[in-house]
C-alpha cells in the first residue's frame, strides 16, 4: 500500500499545488481588493471559500511563520492566498485581515484537492 505523501514544508506544498495546476495566487492590491491576476478576477470575501489551510512555523525564527489558504471561487477555479507573517509579510494592514475573517471555510481533505 502506498504511503500518503506528507507535506511538511512551505516549498513542498507550493510544488504540489504547482504540479496540480493550482498556481493562481490571490493577492491584496494597493487599493484593498483581492485579485487573481492570472485569472483576471477581483474578489470579495463572499466570492471565495477556504477549502484547505496549511500552517508552517519556523523552527528558529518566529518571523518564518506562514499560512497557505487554498481557496475555490464561485466558478470552481482554485487558487491560494499566501500569508507569511512577521517580518516577511506582504499583507500589511487591516484590509487583508478583514478580508480573511469574512471568507467562508469548508475544509476538504487533500485527496479531494489533489486527486
């Protein structure tokens, strides 16, 4: 029986997403809008659902902490939001945090996402 593939690092999860064609990164614009440039879409919190969350904690530096939120939009397109917190965060300000708090969560198992 094949062992399940464990993803323990940020780079492993990013590579697995890339291999499955999930390379649509949603980023907060300077104007406070969440965008997926590769899909040419702009989102409101109710337009996406978090379907999986991966958390990573730096062993030696708390500034190395990160979270990947795998999200699905109303059209069935899957992308991700990367939130590196601490010193490395690109998502400064309350607009990003407010957006995340308003997104619905429907946690799925990895087999559903990476089938």
